[in-house]
C-alpha cells in the first residue's frame, strides 16, 4: 500500500498488535498454530521448509525506500523464474527502477492474459523498535511467525504467486491463458514510475491483459478480504485572504476568521461521514474521508510569530479520499460554495486529484457480483481451497490496482492472509508460515481457475480487434 496513506487510515494499527501479544500467551496460540498446521497439509515437510526459506531469502533483500536494492531483488526473482522455466524480461520504464516481467505462455494465445502483480519495494523500518531486525526474516520457533518488513506488504504475495506456479508446473498443469507475473518498483512512493508507466506502455497493450490480481490487506478473522475498487486521493489546499489588522481589534473578514469558518464546515462534514462508519452504516472505504494535514498562517518574527498582528493570508491542507461511487459533483460544489467560497475571499487548489472514473468515464471499479465471470471464478476457487471471502470492499487508500482499473481492466486486491493482524508499515510486521503456505494453495486454486477459463473466446477476440 502506498506509504503516504497509512498513518491517516490506520491510526490504531499498532494497538491490535499489542492486543495480539497479550492474548497470544501459550494456550490460545498453540491451538491456532496446530489448526494452521493442518491447513498446510498438502505440502511435504521438505516442500514447506524449502518454500519458507525462499520467502525468507526474498525478505532479507533490503528493498526499503528511499534506496531499494532492486538489482538484488530482480536477480533473486529471475533465478526463481529460471528454475521454473518461465520466460523473463526486465524493463526500465524509469531509469534505475527495474520491472521484472515473467511469462508462462498459454495454449490459446487469442485468450486474454492473466496478470499477477506485486511490488518489490517496501517502506522503511526503524530497527530499534523491532523485536527482530526488520531484514532478518527471523522465524520465531514457538509461533511460526516470520518477522520482516514486507512480510505482509507485499513480498509474501509475489513469492506465493511463484510458489503456486511451481506447484502447478509440478502437477503438469498447462494454462489456456498466458500467465504474466509483474514485479514492479516504486509502489510505496506512488507507483507512477512502476505500475503507472508499465500500464501505459506499448508493451502492456500487447500483452492483452484480461484480469489482474494485486495486493489487499490482512484480516484478523477467518475470512479473506478482497477489494474491487479504491478511493481516489484529492489533496486540497484552501487559502483565505482578509484585511490585516491590529491584534487587539475585533473586526469581520480577517483571513483567519474566514478560514476558520471553512475549517468548521469541514469538521462537520468529516464528523457526519465518520458517524456513518461508527454506526456500521458504511464501511471505511465507502465514505468520503477528510483530514486536516496542515495549517499555515501567521507573520514570522525572529522569535516565532508576531503576536499583535492579524495576518492577511491563511491556508489549510486537506487529504480527502473519495470513493468511486461518490457524487463528485456535489462534493466539488460543497468545496466551492461552503469550504472555499469566493464571497469570503477564498480560493482553492488541488495539489493532486485522481479521478474516480476510468479513462472511459465509468466508475473505476471491478464488478464483484455475478455479472463478472472473474468474480464468480474467484469465489469458486476460494471455496475449492477451503477459504472464505468476506464481503468485497473498497480499499481505503491507494494501490497499483488503480493503474489497471483506469484502463478498464478488472482488478482484484487480494493478499491471502487470514488470522493475521494488519501490520503493514507497522513495527514487527510478520506473517505466520502456515498462513503463508495456505496462501500458496489458495493462489494455486485461483490461478488454475483463471488460466483455464475459456469464457466467450469469440467475444474476447472481437474485443481485441477493436
Ligand atoms: C536498508 O536500506 C536503507 C536505504 O534504503 C537503509 O537506510 C537501511 O539502513 C538499510 N537497512 C539495513 C538493515 O541494512
Ligand atoms: C473581501 O476582500 C475585500 C477586499 O479586500 C473586502 O472589502 C471584503 O470585505 C472581503 N470580504 C470578506 C467576507 O472578507
């Protein structure tokens, strides 16, 4: 998940982890571990150990922003691909930011391809706040938890794809559709130089991708979470002007006074949206979130600010997240008329504004119902692997999926981690080894279903001609 969103979206992330530590004393944990062990039953002990050690090896490569070791990661992944006889290619859509593309050709080239996307970079970690060093991938023998930055976000997914292909290869599976794996850079700093440039490339067009899988979130419960869209960031700056004046004078129309009226309106709106989430009427991803991220005003002096002067300018920065189905016209009207009315000498400017629509003007979402055969295949494949999906959700922040959805390509955000506290970007990020192994089986089932789906071949062919 993109870095800039994390703190505002998940202020309580660390709390569940503490809870988890408190609760995980012996009995509860032993039960959970033995149950998980059964889930990975289709791996021999040797296979399980080898898969886990490959995962650890990937985790030990320091691909932390701002200076990720992409070269080592690509070398490692390419060696894995060679061992599986997958075709591989490295692209630098942005210099110094390699993207590794793997390919397993399908039997029916006219069918659209399946793309399994994952990013290779991770967010930085503060080693002193971790129980185990963040790039050690230490496996706690008493719990089976593997601690590492990237264990959830999202090196697990990248290698689970590969391990699933390894098992499908071993079972002599032959895909009808071509399967691509993209290992992309840059996601944690916005993704524009990674998945962004990739999705916009000629190469990508030629791949004829019909469906994409990308990252989701861990789930503390038994059910796996799946995301079919995400909120669009609108980063808004509102500026107020007003007559400057003596700090002792009461008068109307100062910049501060004008801005505070807006801040109050923003706060009321925020509280109303948040109330919908608190009351369980809407999920987090279904409301417009607004958070104040900075306030800027005052007249600087050598010791701080001039205290007896009301300034002539003041501004506020807002991080707004807009769900794909939101009434954006109404929101824009609210901004222009209530939050930054010119009648109050206010102006506004978007620093960053991602459309909630795809390039064809439709809401950038992937249908998660029976109108979409990929959705039905996903549900069925989960069932076959004894996994349960929870109600599909809108991702509260941003992932690389948006670059594919905006091109009208169906994309699901899904990281197979149940029974796992959400620790992405947090201290002591970990994934249990049995959950990891279970996730491989789940991908095996999904990839098999997707790559064997022949659908309406003619329909796809004619679409490809357009
Ligand atoms: C990982 O790489 C980052 C640079 O992106 C560096 O600051 C950090 O110290 C490295 N961590 C370790 C454990 O080598
Ligand atoms: C807007 O600015 C003008 C010119 O400075 C001023 O006369 C007017 O009173 C201001 N209006 C408000 C509502 O602040």
